[in-house]
C-alpha cells in the first residue's frame, strides 16, 4: 500500500465539494394534451423528497468514512513499518467500498 489514507481523504474531499441539486422530472405528456398541474407538483415534491433522503444518506456515509479513516490512521501509526496487520487491510477495504458507494450515490442517485 502506498498511502492508505489517500483514498478516504479524496473521497471525503469529493463529498464536501459536491453540489447535489434535486432532479426535475420531465413532463411526460402526449402532444396536444394539457399537463395536470397537481401531478406535476406531486412529481416535483417526490423528486425533492428522494433527493433529501439521498443527501442524508450521503452525509451519514461521509461521517462513517471520516470515522473509519481516523481509525485507520491510528492503526497505521501503531503498526510496524515492515508489516501491516490484517485489520488495517480490512479497514482500508471497507473504506474503499464505502467511498465507491458514496460516489455512486452522488453520481447516479438510486
């Protein structure tokens, strides 16, 4: 491992700088048919609710990433320069998996 803290720090920086805007659904209508304003408002409200939920999950995952990266740093600081413990490797893998999940949520939504 070159630097086990590089990936978690990069993931946290991405999350803190990300701007997430609510998706606005396209109005699905047949040509010549009026748009139902109540349905459109409902769609927008549902999109905003999904976005808020996603944002809360991203924030919770970011907090977990921070905690895991701090734990990893503490374990790396305790370890010998010639060997890493299995727990350090597993924690780094857990951080990587969570960072990828956060990236996917930020990019694709659900």
